[in-house]
């Protein structure tokens, strides 16, 4: 440990102060993320990089010494992908948080990886633009982390996931070389698409130190938001599928099951639920649908009869304040679960047409293992977030057994282990079940090309 720390401090001379941290509380904080998983053992140091040169020097030093490096951003991950493991150096880019440029004509921004999603949107709003990806953690998650996990969020049903918003990347490889991929043009097919490959790679191929991200115009007018309460999740899922395939595509379609609503009502207070949705948590399943841009209100009103036909009690938000209250219900799901104990926040996706079946499978799995599994879904794209609440620091064996059954159910229904959170540590054991041996071998081979010595995030993903 002393050798590594001495070498890093020698390589990282910074006029603004030391960037190599070894205090016990700093090291301990780097062992966990928002998933609640705590790495056994811990890192020998945390490097708080402020420049590209810091990242390069760290990787050159660790490559020469054969020390594993765990890239880390804001620490809001949900799969253990950026948790500092035994004997590693955690390379944090959270302090690389500058917006380096904005092109309003070409509609892109050049940013460092530590820029928070919400801060980027606040900065470009004056130009009438925004960064389209909208994860529920937008206020606290970084753009680099969004890219590393290919985050999605509430608006991706209309605007796509992070991969669609990334034009180019600056990446430091395991040996310290700096490379740039992609273009600042909308079109570009020179060579293989390494940018798309790096998006979602969870720090296993290189460390992102800069990104050129696409911006989109903020839609004109006010959004139109519907809240619909259904007697059961099957009818709510079917109603969601109907509105998503309409010509006037909504920007947000979120479904919360009965257990999720009960938790949110306990967290916010039942009066908030009644004032906002006209219903208490015990009355059904909540579907939130929002349209933006010209014609949003007309599209929302046009959807009301279809939602009512499927059994929904529908309410159109009459003001910006009421819309905010509806979105607060959705965004309060994870805090409501965390108020109950430790939470294993999962992330599976199935074809939209199988959404109701997946909800049914989750309910059956919960009954089988004697646990409640409150679930929220980005219903517009079939992405579900089942939550397992438990006591203590370690996930109990029966919860992992239930999660195992859930992952296998998602794959059986033609879905995937993760829609946007990544695999990290917590899901790596199931990757072969989805990809198969041949594809897994190809992916491991690609990882070796980028990182022959295997120092980048070892033990993560695959």
C-alpha cells in the first residue's frame, strides 16, 4: 500500500493541493454506492482527479505497478460498478465538473465527466436547449456516470437513452494513453463505432474524461400530464401500451404498482396522494403519462377516453404546480423505499407487450419467497425497477433467490438483466444466461484489447 500511495503522490503534483486521499472515512465511503452493496476490504487510495493529466498519471502509475483501478463518478450507481474493492485505487472524476463549451448552432455541449446532469440542463436552458436523458437521479448523478451505464430515465420513451445523446468521447486507456472517439457531426461512419461501444461499458474499457453530448430544443409550451388510477396492473400496463403506440407519442409513461403506492403514501402522507390523484394508495395502480411540445394538451385529452375504456380514473393536471406534485409521487419512490430499510434496487426490461406478464411474475415470486416487491416501471419501454427492502447491511439469501428468479423470468420473456443500471458486481453472475458463451467470449476479448493487463474495474461486469 505504501508503495502505491508514494508512487501516486510522486506522479500527482497539483498546485491546488494533494489529490491522493487515504483517510479512513474517504476510503470507506468509496466502498459503496446507492445500491447499498459494500465491497469487502477496500481501496488503498482515492485519487480525486481534477485534470486529464491526473487521470493519465494515475493510470500510468497503476499500470506499471499492476494495481487495479476503479473509475468512479458521483457514486450514485445501483449495481456496485464503481465501488472500491480490496487493494484497488479508486479514480474519482467527480471534481472534473466543467462545461467546456456549448454550440447552439450545432446543438451540442462539451463537458467533463463530473458535470451533474441537472447542472448541465440548468446551464443550457438559457439557450432553449436541454440534455434529453432524464434519470430519476438527475439532480445528483453525473454525465460521466450516465454514459458509463447508458442511463435512461423518465423521458427515454420519446428521446432515447444516453447512447443516443453522445456524439464523441475523450477516454484515457489503461496504459495512460488519451484517445478521442466519435464526431461533432450528426452523421459519421468512419471506422467502427467505438463511442457506442464505450457507452455502457462501466469503466472496463477506459476512463471517460470528456464528452460531446447532443442537446435538443426544450419543447414549446407547457407539458400536459395525466394521472390515471387503475384497479390492477394488467389493465394499467395495457393502457400504457395503447398510449405509447399512438401517433402523438408521450414523453413519459410511468407505472407504479399497489405496493409502490402504499410505500409512497406512507412517505409523503396519504393526504398528498388524495389531493394529487384523487385516490389513496389502497385503491389501485398509478399510471403517469406526459406529453410535451405543440399539441400536448390535445394529445392528452385525446388519450383520456382510451385510458377510461381500460378502467382508468383519469385526471389532467390543471397547473404547473399540480404537474410537479404528480412527478413528485413518481420521483419519491426510491426515497420512500429507503425510508423503510436497506434497498436492493433492481432493473430488468422486457418487451413492452410482456410488461403485464412481468409484473405478474414479480408478484408470484414475491408470494413464493414471502416478501413484498414494490415495483415502478418506465412503462413506455418495458423497463421495471423492482425493489427489495431488507434489514441489515447484507442482502439476505432469500432476497437473492427471489432476485435470481426475477432475472430468469425477464430473460425468459425476451428481456434483459439490466435496462439502465448496468451489471457492476451485483448482476455479473447472470450475464452468461442472457448473452450465451460465444457472445460472452467476444466481449471478454474486446475488453482484453482495451486493457491487456486487466487493471480496469476487475471483477465487475464480466
